[in-house]
C-alpha cells in the first residue's frame, strides 16, 4: 500500500509543476507579440537594459538589492530615450539613430551606474549615522547613571556591578 500511495503523490506534484510552466508560456507569447508591435522601442529597451539584465543574473545579495537599485535607475534612463523615440513616431530608423548617439548610452547606462553608486555609498553613511546616534545615547545614559548615583547613593553602584 505504501508503494501505491507514493506514485500517486508524485503524479499530483508533477501535474502542478507542469501547470506552472504552462502558465508562463502565454505571458511570453503576449510579451513577444507586444515587442514585435513596438519593435523600435523593444530594440532600444533591450540595448539600454543590458546592465540590469547582467546584474539580474549575477546578483547574489539578500533581497537582490543590487538588481533593484541598478534596475530602477537604469529603467529611468531607458524610459527617457524610449519616450524620445515615441515622440518621433516609433520609427526603426530613428531608433538606430538614437542608439548611435553616445550621449544616449550615457543616459541609459549612466542611470545604472548611479544606482550602483548609491547602493555602495548610502549603507555605510547610514551605518555611521546610526553608530554616532547610539554613542550619543550611551553618553546620555551614563550621565543619567551618574545623576542617579548622586541621588540614591553609592548603594546603587554596588547593585550595578552585580
């Protein structure tokens, strides 16, 4: 009986896995069709989002913070260029012209660089501020402790050492 129950459980588990994979296929089809409808924007976006794609595959940090920081600001730079493309009628020749301009690459990839720089700079600054605030609080507590000893006497000091 134990042997019969085990394959039934595996079949159920396998059916869920197959259903989960099938659920992604329509999403990829819709994205593919949408990408073909706005092919110039898709080309510019793909080229501009290369730093985000790279960090997505290489990010091992908890919460994928590098991917989020780089991706958010990279997407901002890419959106600016795609909006410029949209204002010119979403033409393929203009998309190629935009990709030939080094300033546009600086805008798109510079956003990713700024995201990485912010991620590298902000946590140490926040840690230093919190350390300083903790030291100030500790000094205030020690000053309060001295005041309490003056009021209550040295018996409090003896209790403190236990």
